[in-house]
């Protein structure tokens, strides 16, 4: 089933869509529908990614809440210093 809508486009967008339709040898309405479908797919993928990311953050926060932030920061600082020292050692050896 399909629905019909009326939209108002600027001259430049209309011209761009028309040129694309002509170059791809498709009717203008099919070209517009494809562009809308592509845009929706991107939006839905971003929303899905954002939801998954927020769920991961929530799990990380729930697992780390038992540790004081000062301890976490100290561990990060120590790990960063360790990596930096390993890089310096590789450069000296190379």
C-alpha cells in the first residue's frame, strides 16, 4: 500500500533531484522515495547504535560504581604511563 503526500522543495533541491533522476533514468517519484528510504535507514541505524552504546555505558557504570573514581583514575594514569614507557623503550631499542 502506498500513500501520497505533497511537499514543497526549494528550486535547487528540486533541480538536483530532477538531474539525479534523469541521470539514473528513473522517474522523479522513485528517486525521491529512494532518497527518503536511504535517509531513514541511516537515521534508524544511528538510533540503534546510540541505544546499544547507552546500554553498554549503563553496564560499565553499574560495574564500576563499586570503585572510587580516584582509584579508577589512578589505574588509568598508571596504565598510560606504562604504555608511554613501553613506547620509549621500543624507540630506544629500534
